[in-house]
C-alpha cells in the first residue's frame, strides 16, 4: 500500500504554466493551499487525505508544507515463516490494517518545462494484524519520510511524471512513473501508461502496470484516474487495480 502522494500541488503548479498571462494563470499564482484525497483500490486498498500549503504560491519557487493521513488494508499469507507453507500447505490469510500520518516540509522548483519538489519530515505508523487466530496491536512507530516528485512537459502535448517515497516507520518504499499525451477530447487531460512498485520490510512486494488519465476537471475539482494489472508477491496471483485522486485549490 503506497503512502499518500504529493501530486496535487505539482499538478496545479504545472497546469498554471500552461496558461501564461491568462486569467487562469493569474488566479492560480494567488493560490496558497490545496486539499486532496486519493483512493487506491484492488485486492489491497489505501485511502488518504491531506492538505498542502505553499506560502509563496503553488506556481512559484519556494517552501511547501504537506500534511497527510491514510488508512490501508491488505491480505497476506506468510509463505516464508509459516510452517504450513514449508510443508506445502497454503497458510491462512491475514489482514494487515495500517494507519499512517506524515508532516513534511520541502522546496519546489517551478520552471518553463515543469515542476520538481523534494520533501522530508516525520511520519507515524501503526498496524493491526487480523487473522482467525491472531490479533496484535503493536506500538506506533515514528520514523522519517523522504519524497521526491517531478512533473515535466517535454513538449506542449506530453507529460512525464515520476514519484519516489521512502519511509523508515514501516521500512517502505514506493515509486511510480507515468507518461501521457494531451487529449482535447478529454478536457485537455493527459492519457498514457504508468508503472509502480511498492515494497516494505515485511517482505511484501507489489508491481502494477496500467493506464492513467490525469488533470481533467469536474467543477472546481481536478481529477486523476488510473487502472490496470497488479501482482502482489504475498498473494501470488495477479489482479486488477484502480486509483482515483482529486484535489481542490483554495
């Protein structure tokens, strides 16, 4: 289950670059806060919400602060440690419930070609393992989270994004890269492929490959949707996933 992404501010800042001198660009230069929420659904699920504040404006170089809160649930089978698995018997399924929170600060660079940002700060995580015979509530763990994001427009009609997030509270890392082409028929949204990888200290691994549509508007809300194929190592069979991210500037 990936940590919350910081795409909303980068999306909004980069979108403002596409309208230099226009009324829309002027309004966006005045924006300081973006509220966002996301849902990553499939065999495992993660939902998060948060806010980002850019004191100098979301379309300007400067300090950016990010606060997030998320909850995830995923099924697991202990193929490595359970004696039944070593004897060739399928181990029982366990549900892992995770709550994560982070408070980060960073810096964003806004250029003609797009936006890049780096963030760091504390994170908090705690988990519950729920199975027919086991239920444990370990103490919350405090760690450090590092995040890097890139939103680049190689041409006026194409979009490249890359995200990398690592945290010590769960010993986790998540990365995603996507490419898109602008489609005026979809309200100027970008459509293209994406790939992602998540891993943590429990031995859980998740790979995904799919298609995304990014930066189309529903009233004042901007939206990103994606869907595709996913493989989870501890489940040992492929599945499908869908994601939805929405953000609202204030």
